[in-house]
C-alpha cells in the first residue's frame, strides 16, 4: 500500500498549488484518467503556458511539468514526467526494488468546453537506478490520457 506520508506530501503540494496567489490567467484543474503526468486522479496548476501536475497512480506517484504552445483552446504540448516508485527492477542480489521513472512526453490538448479538456500524449521514460546488466528493460512507455475539469 501507499504510505500516509506520501499521501500527505501529495495533498500538501496540491493545497500549496491551489493556495498560491493566482494571477488572472492561472487556473487549477482536477485531472482524471491514466496518466504518467497526473496519475489516476490528479491536480494540475496552470499559469500561462506552463502547467505543474501531481497525482497517485495506484501506488506510484506522478509529478510533472508541461509546456503548451497555446494557453487556451486546442494545443500541442511537451512535458516532463517523474513517476516516484514507477518501475520494479532487479538489484545485484536479484531482489526487486522500486525506482523512479523520468521521461518526456508530447501530446495534444483538446478543449471540449470552457471547463473540460481532454489530453492525449505519449513518450518514453528511463528507470533511474536500473542496472542494464541485470535488467532486460531500463525504460518504458509513458502515457497521458486524461480529462481535466478547471475551476
């Protein structure tokens, strides 16, 4: 299971993002879906072209930053995802440890209406701390399939 400390860290971060002095173009959205950037249920804070997101993925926690070409409407975007405990790899004694995954994604955001948007994207991440001699795979696919609701 996921520890209480990790949950508190995620929610403390989310509350801090929400409580930040918002500029007129800043907005907070809740994102639902399967995403290496915002988890299964995440929070995203957008100001201008930059968005910061975080959320749990059934155990691993996704943290991300993305840059959208357009601040509003449909837009291409590029992002960086960091998934805490995102992959399992073998250690020298052949025990399994969980390691973070770091990678880049590109995608497209489609505005459905003023409040809802759909994001689809993909990329590749490397397993930080995976020994290539011991592991067949030292990286994997990252995806972002999520619907966002803005406040």
